[in-house]
C-alpha cells in the first residue's frame, strides 16, 4: 500500500477514534469514495491498535488501576476500587466479544463496508446522541461507575458493530443517558476501548504471524505508530473541549456526513 494512503488512514483513525463520529465508518468510506483498493481489516485493526496505545498513555492512571485490579482478582481479592474497575471492564467487554464472534461466524465482511448502512447509522445514532446529551443529567462521575452501568454501556458497545454507529459515540451516548458528565462519559468510553481493541488486535496479529506476510506486518506497524501520534493530539483536544462544550457539533457533523452520503448514493 502506498505510504500516503497509510498516512491518510492513520490520520483518519487517530482523529476520529475518540470523536463520536465512527472511526470504522470513516475507514470504510476511504476506499468507497476514493476508488482506492480497500485497505482490509488488518490495516483497520492496526490503526485501532495505535489508538489503543494512545488511550493507555493518556489514561495511564486509570489503566494502571485496572491492571492492578486484575492482578488482585487473580489472587482472590475482589474488593476495592481497582478490582471493581477491572471486573466492570470485563462485564462491559463481554457483550461485544459475544456479538463479534456471532458476526464473525456469519462471514459478512461486505456488511462492514456497506456505505448505505454507514450513512443511515451515522444519521440515526447521531440523533440518539443528541437526545441523550440534550436531556441526560450531568450529575455522575467516572468513579460512580456501577455494575449496572457497565452492563448497559457494554450492550451499547456491542451495537457499535453496526458500521457508522461509532463505538465511542454509542458508549458516550449510553453514559450521558445514565447521567455522567461529558468528560467522565468520554473517560469511561475510552477505558472500555482498551480490552475491546486489544482482543481484536491480538486476533489479527495471530493471523499475520501465521500468514508470514512481512510486508503487511510492516505496513501495519507504520499505520499503528502514525495513528497513535494523531490520536494523542486528538484526545488531548477532545478532553479539554468536553469540559465546556456540548456534543452538538459532533451531531451536526454526523447529520451533514450522513445526508451527503445518502445524496451521493441515491442521486
């Protein structure tokens, strides 16, 4: 794949992963709208792994607490904040793992590149995001995360397998509906991305090693590094922005993008 394409894809992923506008949808639109050869799921996952590293760096305090909690759980200690955080992340991850396995068994990769599905999901879930952000109370913080909330947000995350939905968008939507403040909703959403992206990244890495394709492996590494750098910058800007802004600008963007795609499809 040309280096310029890798740079573009990495920037798309790095910038859009943390914004509630669907990074996967944008990655799928790149070949559909430009006529370029589809980059494939391996490159898609590579740039997602890059943003995973960015999340770990940016939220290291929380990630470290989850890791310590996981170690505590393995030794039989299930009380305390760290252990609770680790277990809640597991609960939040189970639904998307099950849904992902079912989708994989269905063998419908074309569904994830369907521009019409992306367009409608962009519009519909943009409206849902607006409703949750407009009327959801701003009373809860990330430390208030409960088992019930973890399960609800986990079920929402599974819905993000529909292309165009946005994993961060639907989990932030669920968190806002549950009453979390915007920065805290985003923080929980990003923490939930760690085990989800890690699982997908390990699976594709296994496939790459079995295939023995060094060229694809090199391209994946380049894409991951570039997306990590872009993601760190985007994440820093977004977290500062959410302290004072609503999520309406992202809703407007989704309406414009979804509408433009439908015009392009049906005109």
